[in-house]
């Protein structure tokens, strides 16, 4: 009886709470189902715990206006602040809201498994062809830069390069944004601490390049590459073990069926290396349909549980 009574009391309190919130929403003219903070904002809070996200519902815009406060990387006492509209995780300034269809969301369902060409349907293949068509890529929505420009102070080349640092990474050096220096150092330390079995010995001994910062756009698009922010790295082994490493290079060789390249014929880092990158907030390009198996980029918001 005691348990039942506690449940009844809690249920009664929940009803009161519901109607209180509902009344509050009506008083401030917030549309029904709009008075809770989008889950995506909470994801960004978890992904970037050193950054403040303060959401306020804008009735006129019918969207959440998020005040984002970032501590300066070199001087933590100095703070940078900007108000950006949530806009389905696009984080747009007010003057870009009428152009929201030109941008794609920053949050998307990142796959942890490599798509197997043997499972592709005709519809899948058609979508892949459309997605990788050069004209379509040039005219497709771009990644909105405003959140990253604020967090990493990378609006232009000059401001970006003020934050680029060179650090030892695995057996080489790499140039990256200073905000990912520590997670990348942890990646390197963890990888170097792995048992030197045959796979790891070959992986480390055949590394010839690790490319980080480079000012450029994503191939065939108008989106800035994560390399141009210093937030991506490419790991290149000697001769790629005579395997394929990048979709676009393969497309030049096999323009009609590059997407059917067997997984076994693509070079990939050891799975334990990919997992270590993931632990520190980096996604791997090998699981994209437009696979880029040498590529890792810092996207902790896509890895929040």
C-alpha cells in the first residue's frame, strides 16, 4: 500500500507540473510542444563541456535562440559570445534564417559500420550516383560555418592560422588547431601504448605522412574542409598496402562502378586505432558512402551516447 500511495502522489504531482508548464507556454505564446529544449542542444552541451549553451525561445522566429559562450583558447579569462538560432542544429545567425535551406544540419546519424556494397539495392546505387554527381555536389547545401567559426575562431585563413600548432603524433608530426591538441595527444599516446602485434607493427612502420591543417574546400563542394579548420587529419601508409584509400581516386579509375569496390580491397587503419580515435571525439571517414579511409575529423557531437 505504501508503494502504491507514493506512485499516486508522484503521478498527481506530475499532472500539476504538466499543466503548470502548459499554462506557462500559453502565457508566453510558445507553441505547444515547443517549450522543452531540443535534445540536440543537450547533445552539444555534453560534447563541448567547456562551452556554455544558453537557449531562449524566440517567439517571433519560432525557434530557439542559443547564446554560445566560448573561453579563448590562449586566454581563458577572455570570452567570445554569439547568438545563433538552433534551426535543426544548423546554428544560424538571424540574417541567414531566410537561407536555411542552403545549409545542412550539423547533427546527422553517423554510421559506425562500413556500408557493404554487396547489400546495395538499385535504389541505393541511384542515390549514391546522385549524391556523388559533380554538379549535384557543387550545388548541394553546405555545412553551416557559424558555430565552428565561433568555437575555433576560424572565420578566415588569417584567424585560423593563429591557432594552428605543430605536435608530435605517432611517429611523425602534424599541424592542427590548438583546441584539439590534447585529445589528439591522448589518441597518439593510447595508440603507441597498444601491444606491438604484427598488425600494429606494420601500421606504425609504414606510416609515411600525417596531414592536418590545409586551407581548402571539400572536393567538388562549396563547404570548407575540416582540414581548413585544423580539425581533421589524414593518415597515409606507404603505398596504401596496394589497396584503395579514397573514393574519388577510385572513381577516376572506375567511373561506372567505383562504389562497388569491395571492402577487402580498401586500406583501413586497425580497428583498435579507429576505436581510440572515437574515444577522443574523432569520427572515421571510412564509414561514409563517399569513403575516405585515411581521414579522421573531430566531431564529438556525433558520438554522444
